[in-house]
C-alpha cells in the first residue's frame, strides 16, 4: 500500500513567526471583516437578496454579487497584499465570467477561500458558490453570508442531501447569471488518518491507491453536472498545493502561513465529459488519479507545470474596493448606533430574519417577473 504523503503537514514549522504585531494585525483584520460583513448584510444584502428577489431573481443576484462580492474581495487583498502570501497560478487559461463547475482537492480547511483569488481575477468573486457542510451555516454572520450568496449546505449523507441539492441547483440554470459552483468531491479535508482509511477502502474495492488525495465521492458532482450541463461551459479541475506548512484559518488571518499557494487549473469542456452516472464516476476517479500524480510531482519539483497564467492583483483596485467597503460600513455603523431608534429596530428585525432564514434555509420566490 502507498504511504500517505506527509509533505506540507499542519504540524511543521511556520513560515513566519507569530509576532505581537502580526497577532494584533490579524485580530484587527478579523474585526474589520466581521463588522463589514454584518453591515453589508443588514443594510445591503437584506434588500438585494430578500426584497429585490420578490421581483427578479436575476437582478437580485446581480445586486447581491456587487455588494457582497466587494466584501469577498477583501479576503484576497488580505492574503496577497497584507499577508504577502504568494499565489501562483498554472495550467490552462480560463475565460472571464464563464459559467463553470469547479472540482478541487481539499488539503486543508481554507482551500475554498483561495478559489476567491482566482475568481476575483475573472470577475466572478460575487458569483462563486460552494457546496459546503451545513455546520458552517451555523456560524454567526458568516453563515448568513453563505446563505445570502446561495451556498449549498449538505450533511454529507446523500439520502439527506439529494433533495436539497437538486432544489437549489434547479435555480442556477439561467445562462444570463454568471456562475462558478465549487465542489470538493473528497467530502472532507485531507489528513494522514483519513488517507489511510481511504487507501484501505480502495484496496478492498479495487480502486486506485492514492497518496495525496482521498477517493472522490461522485454523487454531488454528478448531480451538479446533470442539473447544469445544458447551461454550463466547462468544468475546471483545480489542484491546490502549499509550500511548506498547510495553513489553518488563523494562520491565514495572522499572516504566518502559507508561504506560497500554487493553484493548477485544467479546463475541460462540458461536452467532453460523459453523461451516464457510471461513466462520470469513472471519469472523476481518473481525474483524481491524475491529480494525485500532479501533487506528487509538485512535492518533488516545487511547482506545477505551465506557471504564470495569471498576473498579480492590482493594488489600486484592491485599495479602492477596501475604501468603498469601509466607508459604506462606517456610514451604516453610524446609522445603527448614533441615529434614530428606527434604524436600531430595523437592524434587529433584519438580523432576526437573516438568522431564521439561514437556519431554516428560506429563500423568497419571485412573485413578479422583471
């Protein structure tokens, strides 16, 4: 049996030491991100994702993507410009605002956040959606954001998830709405213990023995592909590798890790992917076998092939966006705490709705077509 790769473990030495300044800066950034998320949700997201949705699903998504996409764009700014994490893209160039289904390996708890770096460069940061475990929807404020931008919550039990997935996927078929839907077929983040269990299962069932990724689960991917095939352009097969230590969420916030994030993109035209569930399962298994070899090469060589497909983020655009979000947040904060009591009542009612709508997975249906 293959030995699971221990390169880039979470227990290795940090790339940068956690100094008092980094700790203070990280806490400050998190406070800013939580406050901006809360104010944009209450004063903008409620109107765009709830009220406007009664009249037009398309315009609701467009407005929501503008305001909450501005908040999402703060994260790549934090990673790349403030924390100085080097993000290297390689592989195939992809078109801006192409409707696509993304599949990626799941090395650590923050892989999904680095997809925002690619989405921002393609103008899709406000339209990227994830299939994610439902427990994350219970996070205060962040869970509300995930609900408003239409992430798909799953229990990771198909009998419980099938109806929820197909219901939400049926609303993503309009080709005039840009869409990136990200799926992590492994279903959980990679650890050596999980890898050993995956290898044991693969040996019993005659599947490939993988050492850098877990065996993929095909149900969610097939459901997404089946539902969106007619309105989707491509599947992006994304492989993520880290230099040195795999980061945690707090590593990201405090800027101590990772040193480098390498993201390899392989674009597959949707018409080149088989149709039947059995064939799609075989295709996905083959794709993860190739991904496993790609990661082995990355660990030995230190990079993926064909680097340099994307440039650096524009510091000017990042600062303009950051200024816009902070000024808007400042105005909303002033109205909440130093203005009429009616604003306090509005904020309380909006919070009550967002909390209950997220918990019960409630989304308004359009009553008037615009």
